[in-house]
């Protein structure tokens, strides 16, 4: 099964917010996944757990993701 990439991604080190667009027969909706990047040895890993010090950047990522989603919901003018 092929997975579509996120329609937008925000990075606020070490926080990443991925915005996903979901088109269904009842309409379009968006979801957001938040991850924290960290290094373990030579490899980068993701975690869905956040440290207290990550919370300000997590909050900013959530607010900015919401703004980006709202921009995607604005109807675009059509050429009539």
C-alpha cells in the first residue's frame, strides 16, 4: 500500500508537525502528527513523547499547523 506524503511539514527543532490531507466521499479533512526528533548514536529517531522543554515549540507548531490548514480551506477563485 502506497502512503501519500504530508501536504505540509513544519520544523521547529526538535519538533516536526506533518499535515495530512484526507479526501473522503463526505469531504476533505486534515490531521496533524507531531514528532520529536532525537539522535541515538549515528541514527536519527522520532518520538511521540515530549519533554517539558519541548512544550513551547510544540504549542507553536500546533498553532502554525492550524493556520496552514485554514489557508488550505480558503476557496480559490475560479476563472468563469
